[in-house]
C-alpha cells in the first residue's frame, strides 16, 4: 500500500510505501494462519478511517478474496503490522460473496457509529452494520443494499453468464466488478450509491451487416453454451487453486484451450472489449 501526499500547489508527491511499526511495508498477512489464502494478500483496496476512535487514522483494506484487514495505527502514520481481520457475530471473517472487497465506511443507519459498505467482484452492494461501540466496532453479517445477480463462478450454476448481445443499447444496469462510493447525490437527505463496474461490449466487425453478425453470433452461442455445459471447470475450487491435483489442472488447461478456440472463431465476426461505466442509485 502506498500514499501520494498532497503538495501545497495541489499536486501529489511520488508514492511512499506505507509501513508498519516494524518498518516493513504493510501487507495483509496472518501470523495465526501460516498459509493464508493467497487471494487475501493481493488487490489491496485500503480505506482510511479512525475505526477504533482513538484519534489516529487507521486503515481497512479489501482484497481479492473479499475479506477486510484492519490495521490500527499505533502512532500517526504507523500501523500494527499484523492486521485484525474483521469478523461477524459467528466468528467468521466478513466477506463479500464474489471476492474483491473494496471497503467504504459511513454511518448508514445514523446511530453514531461507522458502518461498512462494499461492492464485490461479482455484483451487488453489501452493508455490514456496526452493532458495536465507537471504540470497539462489531459488524453484523452482510445485508444486500443492492442484491447481487452474479456470484462467484462456483455459485453460478443457476445464474449463467448472460448471452452476448451486439451493440451498446441493451446495457441498462451495472455488470461485474462493482466499486462503490456513497454520497447524498441529489441532496434530499438520503444517502445514495455511486457504482463503478466493468462491462463487456460486443461490437460486430464493420464489414458485416448487423443481421449477418447476429446470425453468426446465434450459431456461435449454441456452440459456446454446449462447451460450458460439458466442461467440468465450473466445479473447480478457485479459492484453492494452488493445491489443485494434476487432474484438476488438466481440466482447467483444457477449458482454457477450448475457450481460446471459441474466442478465435468469435473474432471472425465480432470483437469483445471491456470498459467501465459509472451508475447512480438514488435512495427512495
Ligand atoms: Ca484509530
Ligand atoms: Ca451506524
Ligand atoms: Ca439522496
């Protein structure tokens, strides 16, 4: 984790590494668990907040796995190197359903303490209400502010990837990789959600008419659906990738090879491109 300090002229300094009291770079680690999930150590998403109300700004970071690492400050700008993992009433770590936690804090229920809100790598906005005190926050398990429509790959059985549609006009809602900010956008006294996402756009090759491209897409989609249905890849445990058996690795390699072939066929009539939109959810 790094900080870009503001300069008097409104610019920013070069990044400085944020360090623990042991002077080592702050990382999401866990001494009580010598082999933590590697996804808990990557894609840090730090949010500054004085979470224990001692006058020192602390950090809470999200990660690829979807949990939340709390680094209390012991002095200004120096943090306990060992994070406290935020846990729910059942003693389990708080976690967004499809990973990629990105914490933001606000007093959502206006009871005087800061509540935790996060998007996820799938979709949806999750609220973890603070039911503790200002000095000792305690969080309830997740409530859906916006219910997720797509969960992690292994939960996807009933909610398949939506079929591809050419063009941009059909896009009416956020897709995946939700990042959330909170503000009363329309100044009506109710907090609103601003969501950033990742969309996959499918644009036909310019040489084809839309009708031709749609016909080719329909044929391709049948082939793709059969491939997804027959592959065992969706049964793999993606939280445990490093410990896959050779047979499981083979399933994944075969899946990737098959997907590459389908991609090559797809690119003969259309191109997939990714970009992010910004969406506003006004609270009723
Ligand atoms: Ca503090
Ligand atoms: Ca609150
Ligand atoms: Ca509002």
